[in-house]
């Protein structure tokens, strides 16, 4: 990796400002999904074992630059204490004299969790003075928050101007390693599976991956826009009419590059938005006028599965059906099993795709589950992420 890693730092006795992504769901004062916390525990434990004084910082939700108890990180402190023991202290703010005093007196191998960074407007504005205030807490900076690396905020970019070194944490390092190698030195065949609702979200990714992939499989609601671009009729399914011409251009570009851009050949549909409407399967892209596409059909599952089974590298982002409404999760779950069976590198990103992997019970068979949402998409689109660009180059 071209960026400095936490592995390269002399950590003993040093105050380390560790930016993590603990933007986790909280209900009734309790964290309901701690997977993002657990994802950064290897870095936190690495620092603890090397006698660093660990100052952990994160955002949570969108409190709009104001203190709001609904977005307090105190429940996260409870989880960290459960995971790490009584070495964890919670600060009531993230800047100011009291926090500076806590950071200065922090014992080696102990952890100080700061209150929500976004309680201050300077965080999202990347305000230099706020960034300087954060930097006063630490001797070194480590960024383990890949999920926020596409945001130029004070704790991801601004702070790096006021610390001697800025290094990647173990999670950040892993994300950059797997995603970077998939784009630069993938094992072939390299198959990309894209789903989700909007073509508009995936245009930069599709454009860039056409230069790297051997095949691109498209499911989800975005497939209907491509089917219309190809001249098909998708009934009452969701179509981004403003992006039909863009989809048509991508189909032409894929054909010119001889990269198969594979669309569904059958669909699970309903005739109404009524939740009790019975599903049925239709073939082709000539839908009945009232039909609404909800999932890929069994023939498409097999078609996509054949491509995936031949692959040595797979990247998957986005469900291929209305995943949150069973039985319209069947296509997504079936492809989760196909991806898990690949004998090669498999990378899954995006909340619903990762959820499908867990629902299918195959998370332990995926090479890398990316913690980034927008950051993963921008990386795959070839965009330089501000939070990565700000890290110190390895010499």
C-alpha cells in the first residue's frame, strides 16, 4: 500500500487519534448492530497491545452540528466496555480543555471514546480551527473509517494538516488492499454484479468497471432502465426515464469493449403495490402493462449463477430484488450462495448486499465484506477519496 500504515508507527506511550466509523443503529439507548464497532476492534486492540493511548472518534447520524442526545455515542461506549473491559472512558465532548485533560492523563493501553464529532458544525465544514482542536488531543493520527473516506471533513482530512503523520488503520488498509487489487490486478474472469434501485448511483462505477471486468451482471430496479434502453417494455416497473439514454450509451460502450452486460431474462412481478398481491414469473422484457418487477426470476438466477461460478474475482454491490420484502429476497439470497462458492476473491459491499450474505449464512465464506457504502462506490468508480489522499505517503 502506498500510504503509511499503523503497522509502521512507533506507538508506545503515544496519544493516537483513531478515526473510526461507529455510525451504528441505536434503539432505546442500545446499539442494535455492532458490526461496525467490531470491524475496528482489531485496530483498537493492536494499539492497546502496543501501549498506545487510544483516543477514538466517530460521527453518528445527522445531528446537524448541534448537541442531540438521540445521537450520543454513549451506547457505543457501553459496547466498547463490553468488548474491551474497564479500560474505556467516555468523554462528554470531542474538543475543549476538559477533553484535552482527559487525553493527556489517559494511561497507556487505555481508550478514550469522544462524543459525536457532528455535534460541532466544524466537523462537516472541515473547519481548520475545529480540526486543529482535534489534533491537540493526539501525537499521531490513524484513520480506520473507510466508510467516511469519501467525505472531506475535519476528522478525516483537516486534522491531517496538524499532525506529524497520518496512517491507515488495519480496516482501512484491508479495504484499500482488496478493492485496489480488484481494480489493478484481478484474477480473471472478473465478474461484477450490480443491483439496487438507481442507475444514477452506479453510472461512474459502470463506466470505470467496463475497463476492468470480463462481465457485468445487472439486477434490481436499475435493470428496468437498461431493459427500456434496449427497447423492451417493463410494464409499471420503476424506470429512471432521465437515464435511459445514459443506459443506452453504456450498452453501446460495453458492446464495443466486448464486455457482456447481462440483463435479467425473467422476472418475479406483482400487479399492484398491495402487499398481498400474489407474485408470478414473467419471461423476457415484455411485461404485462400493470406488472411491477420485484425480483429476478429463476432463469436469471441460473444465468447469473453460471457467470459467477466461472469467476475468479467477483465484486457485488446492491440487491437484485426488493430485498426487504420476502419473498422478493430470493434472487439476492440465491446469488449470495453463488458468490460464496467462488474459488477466488469475492468482495461484497453495500448494506443490503452484506445483509444478504449474513441472511444466507455465508459471511465466513466471503473474502472481504466492505464497510463502505458511498466510499466503496466512489473507489470502484476510480475517484480519489479525500480521506485516503490525506494519509501520509509511505517512503
